[in-house]
């Protein structure tokens, strides 16, 4: 009888050990997968952020003549322009992108992500008055370069971009940012 109990005990112990080993193995496997996913997510995040930095062109292009203008001072009176890069606009999504880049800069310690947002804000603030003077109200303001910067009739006109400007202002103390 003692041998039977011993044999049962060993079988139970073996089954328990096998279960514990399986649990530990699966737990380590899941942790490993989670850390790899996190690492993968982080890699993708940096790739997207770097892509935005490398492909943002804060300039204008003539709608008809396709000429690039790096400053509104160079745009002739009779030339209509648009942003050269879709990343240069002043819409809700751009403000969200700016805040994400600022948060990434804070997380990573890499200033280039903050610099992206700061450059975007400076681009808008340096150029909006030019377009405000030229605006003929011949289309919705959000279809006009930087039209949302001075209109502010909807939350999308100023909410996220305004919030990102506040974040930039924490490091770049420009008077016109504060007055805006």
C-alpha cells in the first residue's frame, strides 16, 4: 500500500511539476512576446516620427506654376499657393502630431522631435498674416493656407494647434506665441 501511495504521489508530483513547468514556460514566452511587441511598437513609432521629420517641407508651392517659395515674401501678388507638404498644414491633426512629437521628445530625450513641432509653429506664425491679408473669403477658411490660424470659428481651427503652441511656448518663449 505504501508503494502505491508513493507511486501515486510521484505521478501527482510529476504532473504538478509538468504543469508548473508548462505554466512557467508559457509565462516566459508571453512576457517575451509582449516585450518584443513593445519593442516593435517603439521601433515603428520612431520610424514614423523620423519619416515625418524627413518629409515635412515647411514651404509653399504655386498652384499653377509649381514653383517653390520658402518665404511668403517671395510669393508674387498674382500667384496662388498651397503647402508643399501635407505636414505643413494648420489643422487639428497637425496639432495632435505636434503634441505627439513633443511627447516623444520628452520620452526619448531627443530634441529633434520637439524641434519638428517648434519649426511647424514658427512656420505658421511667421506666415499667417500674409495669407490673412490676401484672403478673399472665396472659399472655406480651412481650404486656404493657414486659414484656421486666424479664423478660430471652430474648435478644429485652434484646439489642437493651440495646445501644441502652448507646449512649444514652454521652451520657445516668443512674444507673438503668447499674444496669440
